[in-house]
C-alpha cells in the first residue's frame, strides 16, 4: 500500500486527493475535538469554513438539536456554545446533537478533501482504530496534516508517524519522503512526545492561553477507538448505523 503525506492542506493538489482514500489530522485540536464528540455520542459534526455559514446552517435546526462549536485564534467564538477544547465535548453536553464546527485550520483541511473517495478523521486518540480501518480498505492513502496558518505543525507529523508505524507492523508500505520523516520522528520520540513538542508554535500558543490540559489530552494514544468519516458534508462515527 502506498502512503503519501502532505504537510499542509495547500501542499496537496486537487488531483492528489480526488477519488482517493484520505486521512485528515489536526491533533491540536480540531480532529481530537471531533473524535471526542463522536466518541461521546454526538449525532454528527458539520465542518464549515466561516462563522456566518455555521450560523446559517444552525437556523435549520430545532433549538436543542444542535450546538455551535469552534474557535478563532484558538479561543471560543462569541455567541457559540462550545470552544475547540475537546474536554468541553462531554457526553452530557453533546449526546444526540448535531455540532456545527468551524476552526481556523482543521475544518478547512477536511473540506479541502471533499472530492476524496473517503475522508477519515484521525489523531493520537484513534490511531489503532484508524489503522485497522485503513488495512481493511487496503487502498493507497493520502494523509493530510492541517498544520497551522499554512505552515506544518510537528504534532500532526508525529500523529501521521504513529499511524504509519502501527500500519507497518502488519503490512508492507511504500512511503514518500515525508512519510519516512514522520515515521522516523515518531519512532524516536514515542516515549515522550511532549518533550519534542515543547517550544513548537501551536503548542506554545495553547500553553500561553492556559490549554495545557488539552495538549495532554490530545497526545494520549487510543483513548477513543472510533473511526469518524466525512461524507456528504457531514462527519459521523462509522461504527454507528445512519438513519
Ligand atoms: C485549528 O483548526 O486551527 C485548531 O484546531 C486550532 C485550535 O483550536 O487549537
């Protein structure tokens, strides 16, 4: 199986993702938030680019059926119910609800892959579940890192490295150069991911804003063994039957 890795959404051309199996990673924090919400029983996420688009979509829902979530500059958006802190997406808050989410980089990366054959949402929290799924599908895969403001983020590279490393335990992979870098960095730092991340741009920004606990939460492996899939504009847990 061939794996191609894109350090940012902009580095992937349309034809790199079209009709392919795509995995999107935004460890800090959009994909970790989406995985958490679905693991805690929310109905679905609708990822959108603009605040205005989110508010307009919300108008189609009954008051208790939806929540607005996300961030700008890593902070809660005025008038929204939830920020982009995964720890806010607890079962008592999200169960059964549709969450309309907009984030600076993560939801853009997901939407960029709209023409893919399948889009899977990944982070450290669901590495093993995503690997099982990729193996089962058995197709060449593109991995897209959301990065931060158009530049790559080390935490996404490490999570892709974790997926590649785990996949390689059981199947033979053909990797591009960035895939090799991801695997190398992960395997040389897997015992203490925080050590290598300290001082990186987005990590430091989240620490400054008081979100250390989110970082700790997002870096834990396999705490939410589900596979979220993005299809027809909506992200849902592939383990749940759709009505
Ligand atoms: C994003 O999509 O840019 C992020 O997930 C930022 C964050 O809230 O940490």
